[in-house]
């Protein structure tokens, strides 16, 4: 609903819902304030009001115009905080059981993705490494292991509404569950040098059957030509 | 050329201007050292193996330097007392003694660091040593700056002028002392 | 409460020395007014440079690959250097010098009834250091390897290691320039704080002090209490860059996130450091041109102090997705959303000041009112970012860029223009043209909105930051999105062109404007009681204060304003 951006993950709707909630609450205050502001400008223009009044701000009938909104804003803030925390905990502090795991490695200036292969286990001989294109299945819950080989990068998939910075020297875990098929952008959302502007990727969300077929096809190739996965994972971009 | 504005001579808060200024300077300095030390402490807690590196610091040199700084703070206090009594030349001599204390501190540090560097414990030798030299180096820089300003104040005080500055540079010197009192246990004793 | 001797109040001002002459006057002057002009003109010159940078990189975004007129082809490394230095310059070399040091230096002694700052030579030293920092920054753009291109936030490892940044000299000089600027402002801040606290005119109690002085003092305190850790961090970054240490290098036991904490612990209070002077300026202007006391003056001060204090506890909202412990994010979303409360209250108090007024829409008043309307957009869009769950999406998108331009631009440009047009008569002894002022105003404000409103929508569509060519990303390369980018760019060019109206007005008025009287706006604060422009030493006889700063429309009097120094 975020303008024309499709929702392709389970929590995308929750994040969009939070944005809509904030828009309503903030929108009401914004328009009320601007309208009051412009009305006062017009109502007390010098042309119609040659003399001004002596007002200190201690007058109770005027103070309540400050104190009541003050209290109402506090209440709105609490609503927003509760909603925000709920979404945050859902996306960043829970880890639903995984149907599959994928390793995502950012480096200057490309994304490498390690898929688990036919055996469904990561870090085995039949893993499928791709660069720039992540293949996932609709309806499956994925854990991702996010890493960087050099500087800070950030894994951002707008249609998932998901973002996580990648830090060299660490593996950061998160999750997502795709909800519609299609091919969409993966963007690097942390400036990472002169190639930051060409560090794009694509996520291919296929149906479970299509994804299984893709895995089957590429896994067979992967295990037929044994690759030293540790060399791939730890060496530079030599392949 | 003395630029003594009327503004400088006022005291709306009944505190001498110079003293008020020094306290605000110290506020910003506290946060600078606070930043370095907080970063160091957090990393030290996350890296228990740094304790082995810290064992190679020279506790005796550190302890001696602590004594030197404390003594120099004493002479700074005595200098202030002399200034209060209007005895500029005496205050100047005591300030010079304080500066001498700072000089001893820096000389001891020079020998201390020379030993450590010869043994391979350089700025780049690891996380602990990076913080050690940076924190102590920042402190040493403040000692040196304090010495320079103190000599300038002493030179003016000797002629019985601007005696109020004796107290102000003394406050700064006490602060430099107190920073060292934090550094010493954090860098030398915590093993 | 001060009881300075009456001798001072009645004797002619024995201001310590004669003013130097000629060229030396400008190079070595310790007069706070000259120093204030030095800061302001340097800041305005840097604004032209950073504005030109924005023109260049926006042309590249709108027409990728174009040979940008007056610049040439924009390669990716040059693009990164442009955006990095545009941001750095605008924050550190425009907003700070114009708002804090420029207006702080000019107004504090005058509004407090002093002949100068309490430490004029330290004041001069602070400008000299500041000028040096600006020179170092500009030099960094032209060294071999090019200018630093790691964004104004300079996150390591990119900023710490040349093999990643590819700009070893540029990176080092950038850090040095920023560190020098910090030291300059620490020195300047001492003067602002001590002069306002301790050197006020006889009779001027704390709550007789004009709001802009209060705000600048609080801003200086915020700066002094927050910049320390970043100075430490900058030293550590310099060591990583040049001495082989590994404070931020994870392959050798360091932590890149440490820099982020040190940076933002300062970075967040910093936005209030620049906001407060702007809000102070707006307060002075709306009281004058609505002919009203400030609504609940003391409460305004309390909200400012509350905002300042709270600003120390929100920093990690810049780091929600940076890899911090997710539980910490909850703490920071609470503090961040709650900081909207004192700020909203401040906003309402300002708006309430219009109630019962007699509002004159002069050029300064237009700028002050526009500040309120535009800053409100910046403020409310901040809530989207402070709500952690939503920030997962919005972080590092153009939504953020739009949000902070709706705060920073009102602060630096609108607030700066408000102050300049308001105090121009006092500073230069002449009036600016109202007609040109209004043309410039509308020619700035309308395009401003067309630059940044599109960016909210681009951000909502997933457009990420710091990219030199969006056609590289299929979902972002749609004709509709590119049309929005072009709209922003065209609006920017229009806005920049209108600034020539201001330059013309400023320069011509300074030499040939109608001569200004002492108090053309019929205002109550002390600066309006001396000549326009004030002489060296400000008054032949320093004023005494008898009342608060906003005695407008006081009952029982025939004039609608009652200057602070007038006897009862």
C-alpha cells in the first residue's frame, strides 16, 4: 500500500499498517496546527487589528489551549510507541522456525547468495552460490545470515519492507517469509564506496514447485563440480 | 595589547568571569575524556584477553607519576594562596614549581613509553595498546598545554598582574590531575 | 541578582582600547560585531559552494551521464564527494557559523547591554581556527585521490581505510577540518555562555534576557556537553587512517559500530544546537511584528531546556538497523517519540503568541512564519523515523532526506534569512528593499517545497540514498519516479537563481539603502537602543535594564512598546 510498492512478505502489511497509523495521528495534528496557525495570521492581521493585546500566557482560558493538546499528544505518542514496538519485535526480535536458510554476503560491490541446495542444509557440498540474484520460494519462512567482506553494506528489499545493515566481522540473523511471486530489487542501503551506486541485486520469488526445480537444477551442477565452499566464503572476489 | 572590556569585569552571577569560564571548559573536557574512557571500558569488558597486555604496563612509573602530579597540584594550591594574599612573585615561583612537576611527569612518561615501544608494545600492537597510548597521549597533550599556559600566567603574576588567573589555571591543573587519577587504575592497575 | 556599582552605569564607557584601523581592523579585530560578520560571510560563501554542489549532483541524478553545465561529467567518486561535502559544509560550515557564531556573536553583547564579549581575544582565535578549518575542508576537495566520499557520517571501515575509500588524503583532511571546527566552536561557546551568564547589564535578571540569548546559551551548552566523545572518536579515526591502529577495524579486534555511537551521541544534540538559535531568532521576530509578549516566556525556556536534556537520550534512532542489540531499539523509540512533546509545546507557544496580536507581514516576519510552517513538516515526518518498526523501511531512503531537509533548511536558510533581514538595519545602518525581499522570499519558499515534497514519495517507493544513477535499478527506474527527480532538480535550479535577488538586495542596500534609524521596527530589546550600526564599544553609556524583553502593548501607555532600558 506504500504508494505503488507491492507487499511481498508477511510483515510488509504490518509495517505498512504502522505507517498508516502514524499518518492518521500525525496528519490530524499537522492539519489542525497549520489551520490554526494560518487562521491566527489572518484573524490578527494588522489591517484589522491596529492594536495588540497584552497577554502573558498565564491566562487559564488560554493556557488550556496549550495544556490540553500537550496531553493529547502524549497519548498519541504512547499509541505510536506501542504500535512501533510491536512491529519491531515481530520483525527484529522474533525468529520463527525456518523452512530454509540463506547466507547473504555483501562486498564492494556485489551481493553473493548461498542457497542451501537439494539437501536443504546450508554449508554443504550442494549449496548453490549466485551473485546478485536471490532465489526464494513463496510461502516458506527463511532465515538469513547476513555478512560483509569489507565495509558496511545494508540488505534492503523494498517489497519485503526489510532492511538490515551488514557489518564485517559479524553474522547477523533475520527472517522473512515471501507472500507473492515476482522479481524485485535488492538495494544496498549503506554507502560503501564508489560502487555503491551499482550494487544492486534481484530477488526472484517463485512458487514452491518452480523454486524446487531451480534448486534441483543448480544443485546437481554444484555437487557435480565440487567447489571448496570455504574458499568461496572466505577468499576475496576471485570467482 | 590588553583588551579589557567592561563585559569582562562584570559578575551578574557573582562569580568571577575567569573562574566561570574555566568550569565550562572543564565540562567539555570531561566529555572528551569520558568518550575515550567509556569506549575503552566497554571494549575492555568485551576483551578479557586485554588483561594480559595490560600486565606489561609499568605500574611503578605510573604510581610515581601519580605522586608527582598530586604534589604539583599541591604547589598549585599554594600558588593560589599566595595570589590571594597579593604576593605575585611567590605565586609565580610556586606555579613554576608546578610546571616543573609536569615536566617530570612528561620525562618519566617518555622513558616509560620508550621502554614499551622497544619491547614491541606500540600504538598498533593491539586494541589495549591503541587505547593506552591514545588516552594517555591525549592526557599528556593536556599536561603540556597546561604547562605552557601556566608559564604564561606565572610570567604575568610575577609582576603582580592578573593574579586571579592563578586560581583559574590551578583549577585546570587539578582537572588534569583528576583525569590521571582515573587513567592510572584503568590502564595500569586493572589486570 | 547582580548589583554592579552605579559608577559603571553613569561613567562614559572606558572600553579597553582604541579600535584598530584599515585592513588590520578586519584581520585582527576583537570586536564581536566584526567577528560576527566574519563568521556570517564565511558561512554564506560556504553556502554558495555547498549549494553549487547540490546543483551538480542533482543534475546528475535527473540527467544521468550529463555533462553538467559549469561543471562537467560527474563520475561516481566525484558524486560521492559532492554529496559528502554538501552535507558536511551545510551542517558545520553554514548552519553553525551563521546561526550560532554569527548571530551569537552579534546579539549576545548587544542584547545583554555589554560593550563586547568577555574574552575578545579568544573570540578572535575561535574565528581564525574556524577559517582554518574551512580552508582545510576546501583543500581536501583538490588533493590527489579526490575529496572524501564516505558521506558526512563517515562510517568506518569505509572512512578508516584507504583501500576502501580510495581517498587517503581527502579522508584525513576531512577529519582534521571537522576536528578544527569543533575546537573553534568550543572556544566560541565559552564566550557565549560566560558573557550571557555573567556580563549582563545592571538590572537584567535571568528572566529579562531575550529568548534568542537563552537559546544560544543552551545550544552552546549542548554543544560543549556532546562534542567531546566525537572529538575522541575523530582522534581515533585519524589514528586508524594514518597510524595503523584498529579502533574501528573488525579484522583486528575493533568495532565499526563504536564510531556510530560516538558520532550520533554528538550528532543528535547537534541538530538542536543549530535549531535553537533559529527558534530564538524566530521568537524575537514574531514578538516584534505581532506586537506581543511571548506567550508563556518562562515555559518556552523550560521546554527548550527539556528538549536539550532529552536530546542526549535519543541518538541510536539513527542506528535502529545498524546491528545494535534489537532490545536497545525499543528504548530509543520511546525516547525519540516522546521528544516530540516539548518541541510540540514550543511550537504551540509560538503560535499562541500570534493570538491577540497586530501582525505586520514584513519580510523578516514572512521568513519567521514560514519557518514555523515548514519546520512543522520536518517535525511530524520525524515521527515516522522515530517509530522503530517503520524505520526498518524508511532508514537510508529519500524519506529521510526529505525529513531532514524540512528541518535543516528551515533552520539554516529560512532562519538565517529571517535573522539577516531583521537585523540588517542594525548591522549596516541601512534598510533592505521590502519589495525585493518579498520577491526573494516567495522565490525561495515555493521552489523549496517542490524540491523536497517529491522526495517523500520517492522514499515511500523504496528509493535509497547516495546513488548517482537510479536507472541502474529496475524498480526505481520508472518514468514516474524519474519525473519526480527531475522536478526536484528543476525546482532547485529555480530556487538557486532567486538567491541572486537576495545577493543584489543585500549588497545594494548595504551601500545605498535608505538610512536606518536606531529602532526602525519599534522593538523593545537593547540592541535597538544604540546607533545603527553600533560604534565600537556599542554605547557611549552602557544601558541599565528595568523590565523584561517583550513589553509590547503594556496597558496604560501611549506607545505599544516599552524598551527594556527606559526608566519607569
